C-alpha cells in the first residue's frame, strides 16, 4: 500500500470515528444521521463545483454500484443508530466495523485480489483486536462473553451492520475503479440521502426532525463536513489500494473511538480496550508493510 493511500485511509478513520461520536451524542439517531447528510451536501456541492476533474454521467455499471452501495450503507446507518440507543460507543463502534472480516474474502473471491502473508497477519491481528475490545479483563469467561452478548439486540444490530457494510465496500471499490471517486461519492451521498428521506417521511418522524435540529444543530453542522471528509478521503484511498487492505486499515478508527469513549464520554474498562486498540494499530502497521 502506498504512503498516500495509507495516509488518506488513516485520515478517513479519524473522521469516521469523529462523526460516529457525534451520532452517539445525538437524541434521535436516525434523524440526526439524516440531518448529517443534509449538512454534508453544502460543502460537497461546493467541492464538486471547483474540482479539477472532467465530468461525465455515470454508466449503467456505475449506477448499479451506486445503488448497491447506497442501500448497503443506509442499512448500515440505520442498524448503527439502533445499536447506539443502548450500547456503549467503545463496544458498538468496533462491532459495527466487523466488515473487515468479510471484505478480504470478497476481495479475493470477487475481485481477484492477492494478499501477502504479512498483510494477512495484519488483518488477523486487527480482527483479534476488535474481538478483544469487548473484554473487561483477561480471562476465559471474558473470551466467551462476546458470544453470550449475542442475546443483546444492540450487539446483533452492530454485527449485522458490519456484514452489510462489507457488501457496500465491494460495490464502491468496483465503482471507483471506473469512475472518478469524487463524483462517485457525490452520487452515492445523494442516493443515500434520498433513501433516508423516504424513511423519515413516515408520520412518526415528522415532529422528531425539527426537535433534533433545535436540540443538536451545532453537532449537525459539525457532522456534515466531517462525514464528507471521511467519505472522500476513504474513496480516494480505496482507489489506490486493495479493498482487502483498505477496510482493515480504516479500523484504526476503532482506536480513536475507544479513546473518545474512555476519555471524553467516560465509558468504563479503559485498560483492556486500550490494549485492544494497540493490537489494531499493530495490525494496520503490518498491512502497510504487506
């Protein structure tokens, strides 16, 4: 993986963890995420207007990838929002990132990617670190605790979000290979926003939309540019790297999420989660070398 691709994905990871923290602090998660995408359209449109990239309308293949990606990522956001209602950021966020378990497999089987032994070891280390982040101490009981937590609806929602995200990742990797990442991302955001708007058109959300804006307008305005930067930097990095490497490297965001959860949101069991985050960073370093 090149230095530029690695740097873009690491930057995307920081932005990704940041907007997830803002979602965690909101009142109505699904409504807040919709407002976040509304807020992202203004800086996004400004960038599109000045970007030095020849524009052409997407073809059928690109539109198919945009459709698959938008449906996958909207479902990911909805499931994430449901998981955050009850779960801690430092547990739910890593679980929702388990797409890295599936993405390397899809990359090899569907895209014909080849992964080095060092890279595979790095991916396994990231997966192990993500598993350990749920543990409160080193013990056999803690090793089996994540499986017992499958009874928890927030845990199940987060795990399903990770699987669905992996499908969207393969779609966008295929899409940005044949179409400029900045335009692909712009159309992807428009498609996602359209699907979210259809969901929020239901009567139960009507009063919540205005209420969320009144309560969290500052967070919303911060979240828009943050999610835009996360989306753009990752898709440019994805265009330069194997998807089987790019998605696991982005899991450095778990370290950021854990640190925010511990030091700013005062969540518990900091030592074990810090160790887990260190394992994830070590895995990302191996992937960079691979």
